[in-house]
C-alpha cells in the first residue's frame, strides 16, 4: 500500500533517517502506537533496534514520536 501525505507534512519531516520508507508501506519502519493524545502527541512502543531522529524519550520507559508524517499516517490510515 502506498501512503499519500501532503507536501507540507513531508517538508516538516525532511530529516527522516529512513528516507520515508513508511510511505511505501514498509510497516517495519513504523513504531507500534500506544495512543494518540490531542491529535498530535503519539506515544509509541519502539523496537529495541529502532534508530530514529523523531523518537523522543518521555521519562524512563515511555517514548513519543515527534514525526509529523507518522502522526498523519496513524490519523488517516490507522497504522
């Protein structure tokens, strides 16, 4: 499945270290979502090996995703 996002969202995420592989439907690059809060705060369960410029620590054991593309993918495609 190819994922389509607005150019302004992609521009906000231009520092993607995975070259937007999520847009080609590569679900291996997408962290599992725990919950979305206020339509823009995406808590995730990242894989242990996952290196990502947008993965942010929230305390000692929680993480959130700061990637605008990932938030939009979850909101519009529920993945």
